[in-house]
């Protein structure tokens, strides 16, 4: 009997832990079993952190102020450890030399000197930048958070410059631009998702809980917003935006518009859930105890829908990033000097780039990986939040 009781004890504890676990713990336990979603979550976390710490990870300023005048449209420089002269424990690059001669009609020609090494160094000094800085000058709102002044970059070389992803036609470092572009696109997506999320909860919650003529009126508003064509709307707004607007104003304008047209789908789902749940016994008990309508919706009805709301938020991010990228790609969204994925994708439409400067497509790879990571994480959360997923 004692031998049989041994293995049963852990099983009993596991069953007790399962039945006493909270909703969040159950979702996390099911999400961890999805290897694809966990791998995507790690990739997504790495990309988000790379964008957040872009000033530290970037060797140069992504704007025109940090361009390399001697290396426009330069190919990617890949550090190496070995060559014909032997191996080194430190990664190094070859020295690039620019010369003009009568054979080249006195045009500048870049040659690679394989006899001169430039060694890669870490935590090198550079131009000062501010980490966690936030500065916006919007109509009626002025925000200025100075951040932390730092003059250290993650990596560099002992002489010259290093461009892991090459440079564009202006000599700007594509690696630095890509990291800042990821953060800009994520910021636009975050603002748009938050605006749409708040509107969806308020409008969907009021419509589902109140019902009647209020529900009918709000559904008319929801249907009107859903029928607005996105591309003609942004074409009209692009013509409306003054040319002298700063990058910050254009940034918030695009993010706000994306949020204002993205809320109807979630609002409909919140309304449907509240219509089915508002007549349950626990809602009636809360009303009999004197709880107000707002308290019932906020503390009882919406928490029962939390798992789906979280999943909807995660799934909305890639679509918001796709919208910003598409708008910037066709010239209706953000523009230079702002670095976003859509702005960088504008350069790949040039025929000369397609034939001669294929490294311009490197930001496209990051964009695809970012969207796929969001999609896999969203699918994993959706399956984890479904209490009947294990029984299908």
C-alpha cells in the first residue's frame, strides 16, 4: 500500500494544482506546451527588445546626421575570424580605400585592402544619445522627457566604420535604420491598438449591457465605421495634412486614425458576449447588492471575457503594423526623416535597387519575421485561452 501511495501523491498534487489554478495560470500552462508559439514568443521578445534599445545597439545615428559620406550604397560588411593571413580571436573587417585615377575617369573607386585589418570592438565611445527619451510637440500637448544621456555604443571598429547591413544611397547605416524602424512601427501599432481597444470596450460594453435603442444607435455607428474605405480615407487625410507638420504630429495622426477605424470588430464581439452574460445569476446578484451598471461591466462581465480580449489585442498588432507599413509604402503614412518599416520598404521598388543593391531587402526580412511572430503568438494564445482545446 505504501509503494502504491508514493507515485499517486504527485498525481494528486498535480490535480489539486490544476483545479485550484487561476485562469492566467491555466492559459500559461497550455501556452508553454505549444512549441511553435513559445519559439515565436522568444523571437518576438528579442525583436521588441532590439527595437527598444535601438540607440544602444545601433553603431550610428540612423538619420542623415550619421551617414557615411565615403560609403554610399555600400555592401554589407560581414566580420570574419580567419583569412589568408591566419586566424584571430577577435572579429575583424578589411580596410576600404577610395581612389581616383585616369583609368576610372577620375571617379571615386572603392577597393578592399585585405592586408589591413580593422578589429571589431564592443562598448565603444561615440556621439551622445539619450536612452528612454520622449519628446513630442503636439497641438495643445507638449511632452519632453530627457531620458538618460549615454555616449556608448554596443559595438564598433578601431578605425573607420562598420555597416553590417550595408548603407543606402545617402550613406545611412541600414542596420541602425532597421532597429529604429522596428521600434517606430511597434509604437504606431501600440498607440493604434490602445485607442481601438478603449473604444471597443466602451462602445461594445455599453451596447451589450444596456441594449434597446442605445444598442441600436451604437450598432448603426459601428456599421458606419466599418463601411469606411481605408485607402480613400487615407488619401484624403494625406492631402489634408499640412506639409509643415513635424514628424511627431504625423506619427500621432496616423496612429490615431488607425485606432479610430480598428475598433468595430472587437466592439461587436464584446457586445455579443455581454448580451449573453448580462442575464446570468451572478450579474443579478451583483445588481441586488446595489452594484452600478459600470461596476457590473467592469468587475464581472469583462473579466469573464479577459482571455479573448488579450488574444484579440495580440492578433491586432500585426494588422496594425501591416497597415502602417502599407500606408508608408504607398506614400500616405510616415515619411523621411522618420524611420519606419514602411518608409524603408519604399526604397525596394526601384529597379536599380532590385538589380544592384539587394541588401535593401534586409528590413523586409525583419518585417516578415515580426508579423509571423505576432501571428504564431496570437494563435498560441487563442488555443491556450480555449478551455475545450484539450478535448478536441
